[in-house]
């Protein structure tokens, strides 16, 4: 196959992990007879420095012209003082909206070799951690109206709205049910229906879908209870579907119980096969340029791209198996080190994964 990949190198430590990921993709291409073409697209801090805009239209167009997009991570202290519309994170929101990516799929799966790194008690980890959070990505409070005004008494008041239409809920709900069908056939819808009208509408739509997916065990849970259950009994979950802000928070919590955010990839998809693939961690400005950042989550994100956008299941398996063999050998980066293991830098970890490929 011949595929065009738009590459957003990102800010701070991100170019280091993207570099290792492209080495892995090139090795896969060589081994399986594919050709991958890379087009650099600027977003976030890099785009602000170049163009004064976190995502200019001509850079978005590069992403829209590609078969899929690989992203490091954006942002950093250099750009924190900018107004909201000019911050690096605004570029990411525009990219998701511009590509029509309404479903973020983030696995929370513990690698057996990293079980000791989980902050949970061993008896909880032993029950298993293997679930996916399906997060609605381009609706809700992040895309609602944001206003700050002055009241009659001179006090400032800020208002953020959380809009959701039925079709937005239905399409992400279907992704949740379809994902559950491919796994253990359990779906939990997480909301705050005791308080929010949007959550009550979510339940109405999800109940309609439930009738179509009678083979899936369906349940509902308030978001505050879900946050507790993820650390108390994560083995109960298979697929969680939820709205944008709740998914943002819960998926970060879920990633930490697996031992290290440096190991967790993610995919964002819409109606077609073109997706956005990125590690869940940030740009790690404190360790930028030190060759110690963990490239594994970005490399595993590329594996997800091969699997879900390009239909290259064997190639994706090869990358994931290579990572597993590296962990079997006790090779770690600084974020998931434990006694008896060998600590590698970013480039050395890339070398190790390439050697297993």
C-alpha cells in the first residue's frame, strides 16, 4: 500500500517521540512492502511561532489531504500567556472539528510487565484492567459559547454552555455499542443525569439505541461514581461512552492506573477512515531535549493508525508485539522504571523496538 501521513511534530519533547515513531513506520514499510509519505503540518506552538495562528487553514488543508494524521503533543510554558483563541490547544480543537473527528477512543490496558507500576493495590490490578473510553470529541462545553461579562454590581461572571443535539449523541452512542460488540459486549454510559439536561437527553437517545443492540449489556453510571469505580474496581468496565468533558477527565484518570501515561495511545475518528492518532500525554516541556521522554505511546498510536485507518492488522500486531518483547527484557524509560530493569532514553527505546521488529 501507499499512504500519505500528515505529521504534526508538536512542541517541546514531542519531536523526539515523533522521530522515533517515523523510524518504526519506515521499518514496517520496508518489512511489509508499503510506502509511507510524510507531510509536515504545523499546529500549536510551532504554528503560532511561524504564522501567529495555532492552526492556519493551509496547515489544516494538509491534514485533510492526508490518509491520516500523526500528532506528538502541543503546548508549553512559552505560549501560556496568550489569549484563549491564540493558545496552542485551540489549534487541536480546530483540528478535531475541521477533520470531523467526533469519537476519541482511548484504551486503558495494563501491560502485564508493568503491573508493579500501577498505583492500585496488587489485588485490584490482578483482576485485570482492560477497557476503552469512547469520548465524544467535538461537542459539549468545549465547543459551546464562552462568555465573561460584568454584572451590575461590577463583579465579573463567566458562563460556559454545554450544547448537545440528538444526532451528536446518537453517532457517538453507536460507536460505543459497536465497539462493545467487538469486545466483551458491555457498555456503560457515564453522565450526570441527576443534574444536567444534556445528560438526560443522552439517556433518552442511548435508550433508543439500546433497543437496536440487545446483544450488548447496557448500564448507566453518574460520572462522580465512575471516577471512584475506576480506581476501586476497574475490571468491571469494558467500554465506557461519555460526553466530551467527562471523557477528558476520566480517560486521564484511567491512564494513570495502568502505570504510565507514556504507554497509552489514542485514536480520534469520524465517519471515514482518516483519523488523528496521538499519545495521551502532553509535550513534557520540563524534559525537552534531554532524550529521556518515552516514545512508546506515540509508537503505539502509529500502530493504531495502521490497524484502524489503513487496515494493516498484521503490521499493527508486529509493533505491539515488539513493544511487549522489549518490556519482557526489562527495558524501560524513566517514567516506568522499577527495580531490576534497565533505563533507556528516548532514542535507545526506539532502537530496542526497532530491533524487535
